[in-house]
C-alpha cells in the first residue's frame, strides 16, 4: 500500500472509530508514560484521521509534565523544532493549516525531550516508520545531531491497520523505539 493510499484510508475513518481508537491508544499511552516518567513529553495535534492525543497531553500537563509540540520553521523549509504547550494556550497555524504553539511560546530543546509521541502513515515490526513525506522528524532526530546527547524515546502513534509487512529503510531514517495502537504498546529493539 502506498503512502497516499494509507493516508486516504486513515482520513476515511468514521468519527466513531477515530474516537474509539484515540481513547484506547490514550489509555495505553498513559500506562506507558507512568512507567517511563518523562519530565518533558512531546506530542502533536492530529489531523486527517491521526490519533487525537489532546486529552492525554492536557492531563500530563496538569500532572506537572512539560508538554512540547512541533513547530515548522518558516525560514528553513523541511525543518521543525518544539515549543512548550499547555491547555488553553493560544495556537497558530502553520503552512499546512496544522495547529502549533505560537512563536512566543518557550522553545523546548532536543536535549530536554524524554519521550516523543509521533504520528505516522505506516510502520513495520522492525520499528521503521513512514511519515507524511517531509522528513521533519528524521531530520530533527538524526543521530549526527545528537552526539553526546541521549535520544528521547520515540514512540509512534497509529491505528493497527497502519502496520505493514515491511518498509524499506533509508540511511536517514530514524527508527522508533515502540508503537502504540488500539491493540496496545509494542517495543522494538533499538537500532543505533
């Protein structure tokens, strides 16, 4: 199945299915986060059938976890960074119409991130991830940028049907540590 076919399948999910899968995944993620105990957690604002983590992230913020959200860099196409987010904060929209913290929100640096919950289009049992095609996460978490800095746990968030038998790994791809679907959490052997 191609990236476009998978994106279309995800976008066609009914509201009821998306709500049910989002609730199940949030429950699994909450258990995972209790074990990992991040001080700083990165998430995302879901679009077009992506899992909605807003309630989970808001709950983490009320528990004292610093929550960060991705922000696309306007003057550096293909690059992103993270900014702090709390429930009720004013949001801006990026070039793709996706919500993100506004420029005045405090920047959260790569070295501060403990766990990153990230969206994907497809994944395989080896922890390889197919994103939307812009390479934002791979570029941001590229191993050469993290020399001397521990990489945060990267946990993909997906519907179970997004698992495919095998994805071709590219040299620049950054593997996932785990993935959470409505069926639960799966860890992958971390390839460095």
